[in-house]
């Protein structure tokens, strides 16, 4: 296999999703920290790898791939010994893909990034209540998606779970899911925490993210 390097920041949910995938596949890789706060993602050498200047980036020998929702399927497709994490069955794969698109759009960009970007990069100190309410809307959808299944896309663990858990753990800094209203989300989160690589790949970075956000001492303003 080629030499794998992952460029990212542990606090970044998409980076953590890729770390979960790498650990699940037991793949050796080099970790390259990219300090977004210091602008390292805007340096010329990084822009050559990813002109979108986002994290994470996967480097597989001379190949560079960015966006976790592209990286995770690539890793499974190229290196996994089974298709369990990203099924080849057309219907099952479509379900996983739908979940990935929901994460990349409404969950991450539409909800989480709209909270974190002003706080971390624009000096905002106030969050509108409508942005917090949007998190509850996400939880409503996720509770329905889980349904009677143990995982986000069905009966088995997939890369969709890795995307969802990293984003939801970050949203929880702003709004914890009420166990009485979202029992399936709470049970699913506990199930993911039991993975042997969970704490290293997601727990540590989620704690870093929480510290970064809470250091901004923001307040929530009613609309």
C-alpha cells in the first residue's frame, strides 16, 4: 500500500471522521497537524494539495483528496478487506450516501458551521436562539433516521456513523440531546463510544473542540 498522510486538526469534526475510518480499517498513517487559527491552511504548499483550503486532506503517495465525505469512501474502497463500512449493494450504498450528504449539507454547513465560523473566525460573541433551535431540528431528523436500527444507515456500522457522530458531538457543545426526547440518539452515541478506537479518534478531538468553543464565552440571544 502507499504511504498515507492525513492533514487536519483534531478539533475538526470532518478530520475526526477520517481518523475513525483509518482506525477502523487499522491503517498506518502519518498525522500532520494543520493549525487553522494560525492560517496554515492558506499557505501555498497546502493550497497545492487543496485549493479549497479546508481540512482534512488525505495524501496517498502522490494523490491528494480533500473532504471527509470523499476520503472515507476512498479509504474503504481501496484498502478495506470487506465492504461492511461502505456497502457495495446499490440500495445500502444509496442509504449511506444519503446520510453523508445530509451530514455535509444541513448538519455540518447548515447548522454547525453557521455557529462555529462566526465564533472562531469573526469575533462573534452572541448566538441567536434560532441557530440553537436548528440543532433540535437536526436531532429530530436523526432520531427518525435511526428508527429501529442500531446505526445511522441500518443494522451495521458504516462510515455514515463516523460522519454523524463527529458532527453531533460538536453540536452537543451548544445543545445536549434530551434523553427523554431523543432516546435513540443517546443509545446510538453510547454504542459508538464502545468502539475500541473511539476515544483516540474522536473523543480527544471532541474535547479540544469543546474547549475552543467555550473559551469564546458566548451568549445566546432570543430572536
